[in-house]
């Protein structure tokens, strides 16, 4: 499921240092001539596609990036120190445009790819460069060129990291509202969500992920019933599924365990690959019952499902337990990314093994 994440930032390369006006002064050499050094070059601004980043959320907090300027030159033909280049990490898949001209500067697709977005100013000449046969003691110098300044439009087409699934009115839209800036429609009737909603869940500096809320699934969804079937295929691109179960259904005849098994069955019917994805049990609406009764009912649901994976008892409406859920999901995604970066074959084997174990548990629950 692709999601356009955008940000506008300003970048400023360093200015070049000014050249020096200096003359050689030594004993017995009263007119040693000019020896002013050149100014240092200003630092450039680069964007680098980095692993582990998947949103542009950080660029909504820090919007300006400035590279250091070059130092001025000095006597004895000493050139000034050049400013260090500034490298800004962005997620892989970021498209970079000049916001004022709409010119496409480049696409950062692969991890490690670099793109220079602002060139540093060149340092000015010292007075040594201006001496001539008619001007033996020049006092001219170069002031140094200014660094480039640009306003960039960053655009990232994301694939959701975490997908929410469950029956209609299970609280998926309420959860994504609690954890992100997304504002899907929320109401107390089924099929409030008619199209996918995506939100960026911010867990700290350079720690965020994309969460997708799809319309609720019903029995027969894999054959086309309800609204969720047309979006089920997008969940195949997620890395983690959060299965929301209503702890206190409005319908007194509803059974959360039967409903959870029905959703798992629909996933298997639609795609074995989707059914094998890591899927956590999230029991929602604990605020409708006293704590003791809510915990007792949640334990009963887990026992009847024979579920042994990560489980959370939350209230999306009040926010209770939602941050803990978000942090746990973030740690899971970071661990998977780190494992893939350090040892891709081993990470793939571990993922396949976890998927097989998850599938076996799903089969036993059925």
C-alpha cells in the first residue's frame, strides 16, 4: 500500500571564506611581497538514503539544514579550512525536487545513494593572486562565493509497515487516530471506514513507522463480501499485522473468539503468505469494563484461541496501552531491519521460520 509522505525543507550550503591580504615580513626583507592565503570552500549539503528510516516525520520538526562555511585565509600563504559537508539521512525511496522550480533533482532509491542538493561556495583568492609586474603590493582579495540556498520538496511513497485488521467497528480507526495525526471518520456503526487510512506513528527521533487501517473484514471477505476484500492484497506488503478484537461487542450474541477465528480463516483463504505474517492480538475497548473483568475476559479470549504470541489489552478511545503497543511494534520493526542489514540470509530464514510457526498456531486455532 503506497502512501505519499511529504515534507518541505530549506538547505543552505556554506559560504566560501574570504581571501587574506597579507605581506611577507622578515628581518632584512622589508618588502617581501604578498603572501595572503585563499579562503576555504564552504561545505555542501548532501542527502543520503539510509536504512532504518521509513518516514519523513523528522523533517516536520527540523526544517532547516545549514553546512558550515569556509574559514578565511591567513598570511604565509595559509589557506583557510574548508567547511565540512553536511549529510542528511532520508528514507530510501525519497524523491527530491526544487520547491520553487519543481525541477526534479534526483531519486534516492538504494540505501547509501548520495545526492548533492546544495553546492558550497568557493573560497576567495588571497592577495597573492593579484600581484603583477605593475602591482607589486596588491591589496585586493576575493570575498568568497556564497553557498547555494534551496527549498526542497521531499516526497516519499511509502509501504505501510503495520496493518490493522479486524471486524467492522472493532476500533481500528480509533486506534490510528490515537497513535498518529491521521483523522479517519469514527462512528458507532459498522463500515464507517470506506477507504484505507494511513498514519505515521512517531516513536522518537528517527523512530517512526507507517500504520494502515483498512475497512473491516467480514466472513466471506476472501470471496468478495464486504468492503475489505479490495484492500486485503495491500496488507501483503506490511511487515506486521495487528488483529483487533472487540472485548465488549455491542451485539450480545457476538463471540470475540469466533470472530477472531473467522478473520484468520479469511486471511488463509485469500493468501497463505498473508496468513503467515507475524500477527499480534490486540484486545480493544477495555474502558467499557472494570479492570478486573476486562483482564479476566481478555485472558479467557487468549485461552480459548490458544494464542501464544504477543498480546495487548488496550483502549483506543482513551489511549490506555496504545503507546506501549506502538513502542513494541517499533522495536519489532527495528529488530527485523537490523537483522536484515547484518545478515540478510539468516534474517530471511528466521522470518520464514517465524511465519511457519505463526501459520501452525493459526491452523490449531481453526
